[in-house]
């Protein structure tokens, strides 16, 4: 695994499911689907998509930093929301974090996530500027 830097959030789920919070290969960082949960898997900000979104982007920013990247390096975001009525507010929060960066972005409404209290999940890709 030369050239691969794994970033862990420290949750037990990573070992069980065989994934990393983020992985950097060369100048590319992939951040796995991120939800508003604590280290035990408890959902935070239940019922509040705006606060869940802010928590998620904060966690993503930490993972990027640990991988040697920053939010300004993000080139792609993918957001999966469980309620169409939340999309406008989710896009507004996305804009708070990425207004000047303007990555390619996808927002999809899905039937459900692994826990019904999770209102959205976000994954990002970053290209580190050397």
C-alpha cells in the first residue's frame, strides 16, 4: 500500500466494514460518506438537516486536514438527502462552505440511509494543489 495514506475517525465501524474515513493517494483525497454521528454511531442534531449538514462538513474538513488537504482543494461533492423538502436548506449550507470554491456538486434524494434519523450523507473528493 505504498503511496496510500489512510485517515481514520477512530470508530469501530471502520474495522468492521473495512473502510477509512478518508484515503489519500498521490494528490487525490477521497472522503467516505459522512453523516452527523458521534464515535458510537449516535445521530446528532436529530431532525435538523441544517445542523447535520454543518456537522458533516466540519468532520469532512478535519479528515481533509489530516490527509494534508483543505476544503479549498475539494473538486467534487455528493450529497444524499432523505427528504426533498430539506434540499434548499442543504444547498444553502453547502454554499456557506463552498461559495468561493465551487466544486462540481450532486444532490440526490434517496429513500433512506442506514439509520432513519440520518437526514443526509456527504462524500467529497479533493485534488491537493502542489
